[in-house]
């Protein structure tokens, strides 16, 4: 960022469609044309810029074992804008399926048994579920509560399966489904069309919005991504461009 395949079964597709329909009803907290920023652990100790909104990273670049030690302070600063959101780093790796004190929780492993899929797909869903559980718990413990949105950072820099993209899709499903149980605010994805395609094969995810990492260094060029089709199937709400810090524009 932000610093930091097999087809699903018909039943899984039907569930995803239903969740997507639910997601689309979520309230959009962003005003068109507004400018904001995103901060995480690399900006630890830096003064927050004046902006209309702020988005703060929960993790330290990777899921599970890395967290942003400055989350509480950065979230409090973003809260002064009146519109503070959170983003989490996501990923899938076979090692994450271990039911231990750092990775998959027993609760998520149990819940995954009701998910239609192969044992490996169920385990991947449990990985996503556990990421969501651990991230929301950490955020709550850092007084980062009541965000206006949750964003999933989905990038190739993190670990993902390259041999079975369905495992990546199931992990993302697990994150979204678990977050839907604890929040009614929008859930979106931060990525690019290319990275999303490499990781998911173009999955139409049950999320509310896209946040595009344009890679541009000026707003005029970044705005072009506002008119692009959303890579998840949802609309593009935000585009990010790079300056002395990451800036974000509301489409």
C-alpha cells in the first residue's frame, strides 16, 4: 500500500451473490471530491495532515503476527477529521492454517466446517475468518472503534496461493463474512485490477466498494481510475495517489 483457478461451487457462488447484494446497501461515508489520506506504521510519530478523512492501517504490513504499534494515536488523529476508517493487510499461506495462538482460531476452524468446499478451501476460509477476528480484536484493544469503513488491502506483496486461486478467494470470503457479523459499515478492497486478477482470477467479491492504488503522483492522472470498472464488481469509491504521504480522492 499502502505500506505497510478453480471455480467456486454453485452454492458458494449463490452465497457470494447474496452477500454482495447485502453489501451494496451499505452507506457510503465519503463525499465526492473530498481529499483524504492513509497512514500506517511507516508514518508512526508523523503529524497527520489536514484532510476530510483518514484511513489507518491495523497491521504492520502482514496479517497475524505484525501490527501497527501506532494504531491508537494514528486513529485518534484521523478521528479529528470526523471520518476515520481502517484497513487490514490480507493474505493466504498454508502455514496460516495452523490452529495455534497466532494463526487460525479454533472458532473459525469450527465455523469453516459449514462452508461448502474442499477441506483445503474450508481451511482457507478459516484463515480469512481468523484474520478478521484478530484484526478487529486488535483494533478494538487500541481504541480504534466505530470506523466509517473497513478496507481489505489485497496485494501481491503479501503471501497468496499461485497454484490454486480458489484458496485466495475463500480466504477473502472468510474475512468479509466474519466482518459482516460485527459491523454494518461498508467493506471495500484496496488493490489494482492487475493484482486482483493475479490473486483471485477476477473474483466478483461480496464487498461494497473499490479503492484503487493508482500509482500516480498527481491527482489529475489518478482521477482517471474513477471511471474504470471496479475490479471486484463493486464501484470505485476512492483512488490513491502518492506524494510525501499517500493521498486519497473520492470519486
